[in-house]
C-alpha cells in the first residue's frame, strides 16, 4: 500500500557519486527486502567492493539482527555526531552496517537531513546497499533519486505485483525516473505462481531477474544472525542473487576480487 503522505523530490541532489547506491525496494511488505539487502551487501563485499549496508527502514529496520551485529552505529548517531562516520568501516568479508534510528519518532528528523548523509556515505564507500520500509514516503524518493540502480522486488502474491505497479505509477507522478530500476521476482520455484516472464509481461516488457526460493534455511540462518553461513552454503537464493548482482555492479570491484582473492579495498 502506498502511504498517503506525499513524496518530495530532492531538487538539489548531486549529479554524480563516488559510490554505487543500490536501494532495495518493493511495493508492499513481505517481499524479502531485508533478506535481499543483507545478502546483496555481503555479496558486494566479497566481490571486492568496500561496502556499506544501510538500514533505511527508518521505523522497523532489523538489519543488524539479521547480520548478527550487536550495538551497531545508527543513523541518528552519525547525524548527532558526524565525526562518528569514521567508525564505519567494512572488515574483511563483512560490510559496514549503519542501523535505522533507535526511536521511531526520530524518523522525520532523519529524512530532513538524509540528502547530506547519503552524499557522505556514497563518498566513503564503493557500494551502499540500502534496505527500505514497506510504506512509501520521502525517504524512498531520496534514495531513488540518488540511486545508481534500484532493485525492485515482487514476490509470489498477486497483491505484491499490483503494489509494484502502484508504486511505479507513484514514481511517474512524482517525476522520479524509473529507468535505473531493476526488477526481480522473489521465491521462484518449480511450482511458484509467478516467473520472470509473467512479471515482465505485467510490467510492459521490463527485464526481470528470478531469485530462487532458498527454503527454510534462509529464515533459519538469518534469524540466528548468520548471513555469512547462509552465503557459504551455496543456497539457491544466494546463488541467483549473486548472478544478478554480477550483471549490475560496476566491473572494478569484480576485477579487484579476482586479483586480490576477494579482499576489499580499504575504506576511504
């Protein structure tokens, strides 16, 4: 469902960024955004990119729990004390993590200062993967306006596909370009309701990736805060997501990954 609150375009956004900003969005809740965002950040880090996982689900973000990170730095921490950005560093095969605000009531203040924060983050990291919330609001517009690409998830529910169409209509009405959008249908399996062809037809011929159903292992390991173990298990979801990201992320990180055996470049 689209929130009634209007989305504001950021008219003063910079035209270029040092880093690659990849928001993960969907038209409704339950499509798998948090799971895909966490795994995307881990995959990008292992490809050789200095990566940040940003939880921009400002009200109900749970990315640190899925990552198994305790006492993470939060968005409101760095807004209150910008020098704390220096604490944000990826570590070996683990991306840096910036958590959602601790208090739901701080979300509006975060949105007001989000443009400067996003500029600082993309200046420091090669790739910033941003998780988002279900209810569309100003923060979605800010992320999408600045995005290098945006990964739009649809799951196996007809309501998810309809919500995707509504969200895209909203973007058009707000003047947000949908050209950088990448579409993926999640939880694909042999007997799934939707395939990439079905979703592509509904989206007027847009190219759509298929993300395989990873089964109960996904919820089990992420629920325990063990995403690296999930990625190492060669789970079907992880394998299909890695294939999709290999076609999306810039080539430099992949070259670094090959030449340096996956070690990320130092944080800037």
